[in-house]
């Protein structure tokens, strides 16, 4: 199984047998906000107050080169009337955009420094973000706290190559598809080394195709690759996935996920 420090939460490092497998990872998808304030400091703070050690977020680059914690290409869906692309707005202009009319969009550096022990799963959404994310990881020596993710394998690899010291990474779309198709042939380990990733982050299904199967999980585990599944918000599906042995679940409902893990004796 992946041995990068990222995969063992701070409290696991302090209390668990170092030889034991880490507990399943609970990743708060864009923080925790049933009210819809996703990717805001309020949402991330709510997740932290629940006891979450892993936050999932996305990063996009403002017009003046600041890495912002935001998912969409535009602010339209969440801004309550303001329109425009993140890439066409400066940080100062973005400070005036309120998610749900109440919460501003944070910079990634704010998130990185607000909770110094928090693990961050970071999806790089644009080309400029690769260099900016790498620079912030170096600046704050956050190599053990950040997992670099992106649907683009090229963007993800560009980020990793800029680092003086390695960081954890999940496979992008192309390598994930190759892994799903070729894992039964015993090439999962080769793909992981080729693509420099330690985990895959996948949906339960992609259209009619079931992605997370017992065989897929076994093949990944034999190659030392963790399997994280997104975005799962109901207890029965969470339990089913944990029964399969998945290593992490990304959820909008951290409260439900924590209860499931507690009930199974798998919450730390």
C-alpha cells in the first residue's frame, strides 16, 4: 500500500502502529457545507470542526496570477448574479464575489496556512496552476500534506516535476482509464511507476460501466495503489465500498461518512 506520509493522517502518525494499514480516508469534498458554500473557508472550517483531516479542493488561477480555491471556470453558478471567468478577474475583484451571497472565495495559500496539519487533495484546473501550486508547496514545505490531482495527467506531472521533493499524486483521466482496462493484465504497478501516482480517484460508475469492482480494487492493491471513490453521499454506498476495501471516500456529507466509519470501528 502507498507509504507516502500524506496517506497517514496526523493523528494516525501519532497513535497508530506504524506497521498497521491506515484507516480509510474521509475526504471532505470542497469542505462541508450542506447550505452550498463550497470551497469557502467556512466550509473548510466546518469540516475541520467535524474532525476531518483531509480536505478536497480545486484550484484556478486569477488574472493576476493568484491561485484560488474554486472549482468552476466561471463564478456564475455560485456568485448570486456576478458573472465572469476566474482567469479574467483579479484577486481584488474576486474578493468582492460572495459564494451564496455570504462567503468570499479564498486563496489556496489561505487554506494551506489556516490548518497547518490538514491534508489537502488538490485538483489543478488550469495550466498556470501547475507552477503556482508547486511554488506554494515549496514555500510552505507542504510536500507531505498535499496530494496533487488533475484530470490532466500532463498538468499533474508538470506540477510534480517542479518540486524539489516528491509529493503524493493521483492518476489523471488517461492513466486511470488505462489502469481500469489493463489492471487485470498485471500492469498496474508499471503504470503507477510510469505515471508517478500512488492512488486513483474514481467514480463508482462511469456511465454504464462499473469502475469500482472487487477485481479492480484487488489489482490496485497488489500494485500498492490506493483507491479513492467520489462523490459518495449515502451510508449504504459508503458501507458497500468500505466492504470492498477502498482506501478513501470523497463526500459532500462528511457527517454521514464519519458516522459510518465510527459504526464500523474505522474512524480515527
